[in-house]
């Protein structure tokens, strides 16, 4: 598996004076200096200096006062005197430990064989008491003591915390290898721990070595980790293939995970066949129930009653939260429930599920960035850009590692969506460039349709649809393999309608509008989007009823899309022939998009829509609305109000389409317009009621 880029966030091994001593000139010089230092320290000691040194070495490797001590020391009749001599010389701290600088020098000057012999004797004495080695095992492993007893205890401790504290487990498995454990014997568990922390590189390397063996130990766990890593890398189909390689006879409790990966990559038939061949196994634990509900809910989203899937997925997320375990997953139940809710027009439900999962730590450190990014998506869809950016910040700093490719792609789409909604062309172009790079690292799957839809619209907005054409082809092919499930297909058809409108392509719009209409029988969300698409077509054709547009806009807001509703109402207001319709639609837009209230109507608009001014003051606010626009800008404005694209404006007045776009951006800033629809209204008012010309 391809590795993540290493960087400053990678953890360095803990410094320990007992670490490996490779023979080199510098090490030899250190060894000689340490011996000289120790000789100088003990030279002035009275009594048996060799015994004092022996005591200090024993304490340095882990023995404690008053005991146990090595047998050779414990048998000495003059032990109290030896201890007193060390204390008098200032070599022992009040707690009976060796002073740090002395300890380091002693260990550097003492032959490794003697140090390890003392350590093994220490292990025997501790285990003879019936007590575990505890932290001593970790210290001994880091000193490169190879001892089967130490390694076994480290493995047992790692196993006990694997699903609750993957970070600690990963450290313990690594230390067990230092103590002599065969690295491949616990490779699957070690990889699971690494994946649980978000370290995809380490997990991938361990699993690659494991699965390459003719007879892989703990192969089911290894495949779970591999599938999870592939999913996070944005290659869910590879994860599904890994489960296919394992085969149904070895899947056992991993069957629900395999089903999620297969469905997500478009192989629902394979998932059904796999599950039908499996026998119920294992105890009905919280975790087992969570996984079972996950695959059941996901399968229901593909059926004739997709609305039944969301409650199942929410219950699966609840059970996973209650279980408190961290296991490798292609996708967390919370993420699936949130995606299902977003695809159903219920972003508030998605937000609630995600916040509960974040609070419970569902999926561990590896899942936190994705949960926060999905929270950001729910905020963006509900027209709360500030909350979206806060969630993005939490995602970026959520764990020790950089974002996985799947999450990096979702973040890039979020940046594009926020820039598009903000109306800043420059920001949109920059975000689009970043997204273009991110999309090259991932493949299309069922769980990434929302970001692909956003990028489809942005590509149409920037006239770069050709750069995403083959990805979009993959989306339609994936949905076709799943028999075009309405719950998952509806939002992407809506995005395609928006893209077709931006591209002014009726031929491209028709099939997607028809798909929304067909889905309306089984999906309220689809019926709202179908009505919204119909309203857009009527507005752009200049043949619409203000009441119908307002209804469509408010229904869009009711299914968690207030920005989309405000944009529709605002655009219609800019094209309304009657002043009362303009005011009504403008009020609707501002009602659905409260942020626009901070951008007041220009003075000229206020004079048209308010009570008559007092005598002598009629022209004090109405003049000069267009005085701030240059002749060229007024020319561009007239063409813009006629519905011309930037390219058509450029061809009409012999400038580039980029120059036309820059003129529009300047006018927007000058007039204080918040978005394109608001700009069209202000331009129409500024240029007078004759624009756009009426037929």
C-alpha cells in the first residue's frame, strides 16, 4: 500500500539510556569516558568499592531497596554498610534510586551481557512473587533485553487494550518485538493498533507482510485492517476485493464489514450472496449487534423502502458508541447514518448522530477527522459557514497524522462548496485547483457521492466539466450496478441538474430532471428537488409565477438546503417583471439566508420600495446608484442582466471572458452584493427598470 508522507508529526522513539549499543568509535569513546567517570566517583569510597559499584549497577537496571536484590548482593553480611557508603558519597537519591548521571554512566560502562543477566534475574524475582512486570517490562524491552517472559507480558497487555487504547497497544506490540516476539506472529494485532491511531503507513506495511505469507496467522483480522486502510485511502473497491480474496469460509464475524465494503463499491449482489452463505455466529454483544445493524440498514437504503435504513443505521451507531471498542472498519456506523440522513434531506439528524459519535469516540482517533468533516458538511448544507469552518479546524487537528486521502478529498470538496456559496470567484478557483489534485488520489464509491456532486457543480461553474467527466461516468456506472437506488442517486441527480443549468445544456438537464420526477413517488426529498429544478428552468426561461418559485424555495430550505432556496428566490427576484414579485422573492431569499440581512438594499432600491420622499428630497437618494460604475462596467452589467455568460459578454464587447468576470467581481464589491442573485437585483435597480429589456 502506498505510504503517507512522513513529516514533523511522526513520533520519535522514547529516549532511553539502555537502547541498542551499536559498536562504533563514538560509542567506544563514550564507554571509556563512562568508565573513567565511575572510577573517579568510587575512588574515594571507603570499604569495598566493588560491592558499592555492584549495588549501584543492580539498582540502575531495576532492582529496588530494600529488595529484592540480586542473590550475590543479598547474601552479603555487610549490605547495610555498602548502602550507607553509596549514600554518603551522594550516589543514591533519598528514595533509594541511583542519581541520574551516575546511572547513565554505570550502564554505559557495564558490559551488556552483565546488564542483561541482572535483568533476567530481576524478571525471575518479580514473577516469583506472582506480580506482573508492569512498566518494568516496557523498560526492559526498550533496553533491548530479549526475554520471552517480558515479550509475552507485553503482548498480553497490548491485547487487553487493543480495542480501547490503540495508541498504547501499538507501543506495546512494538516493544514486544524488541523483547523477542516474532514480528509476524502479532502483525495483525499490531496493524490493527496502528490503524486505530490513524497511522496508515505502519498498518499497511505490517499487513502487506502478513498477507504475503502462504499461511498467514490471524488472517481474518489482517484482512479487516487491510480493507479499512484501503477505504481510508479512498480505494474502497480494493478493500472489497481483499474480502473476496479471503473467501466466505474464513470471513466469520467480518461478514458485515465485507458487505459494507462490497455495497459501497457497487457490488450489492455479491454482498447479498455472501451474507446468505454465512451462518449466524458469535455472541450477541454490543459490537456484534452494531455491525449487524450496520449492514442491514445499509442494504435497506438500496431497497424499495429506503427510509427504513436510516433508523437501523442510527441504532447501529448508538450500539457502537455503547460498545466503546475501536476496530478496523470500512466506514463507521455514524458516518453511514449521517450520509443516509444527508441524502434524505435531514442534515439536522446527521448532525445529531455525528456529535454523539464524536463524544463517544466512535472509531477512535482514525475516525475523528471524518466525523468532523461530515459535521462540517451538515453545517455547510444548512448555510452555516462559520460552524463548517470550525468543524474543519477540528478535523485537521483531530489526531496525530495528516488526513487520509479519503478525508483530504472530502475537505477539498468542502472548501469548494464554501467558496461557491461565498460567491468569491478567486477563492473558488483556488479551491478547485486543490480539489483537482485531491480527486486524483481517490476512486468513486457510494459513500463519496456528496463531494463528487459539489465538484460537478463547481466544474460546470468554471467551465471545466471535461476534467471530471470520467469520474462522473464512474458515478453513473456505480449507481447503475446498484439499480439506481433513489436514496443515494437523488442528490447526485440534483447536482447534475444544477450543473446542466450552469452549462446551459437542456439536453444534459432532461435525464436528471426526469430521474428526480421518477423518484418522487418514493422520496419526499426527490419531490422537493424535482420541484426546485422545475422552478429553476422556469426562472431561467423567464416564464414563472413568483408564488410557485417561493414555494419551491421554502421547500428546499425545509429539507435542509436554505442556501439553495435563497439562491433560487434571489435569482427569480432579479428576473421578476413586477415590482411586488421582486420584493416578495427578495424577502423570501433574505428570510432563508439570514446572513444577507447584513447587506442592506442600495439607496435607490430603498427609494423605489418605500414611502415617497418628502417634497424637495425626491432625488437625494435615488441618484448616483450607477455613478460608481464605469462605462465599460455598465456595458458588462447590461449584458449580464440579459442573461449572457462571461464568454458571451466577452464576444459581444471584444474582451476575454476572464476580463468580463473580473468586471463583475468589481461591481459586486462596489455595490455591496453578497452573491450573484443579489448583484443582479442591484444592477437592475442601478441601471433602471429598462434592464433587462422586455420583449
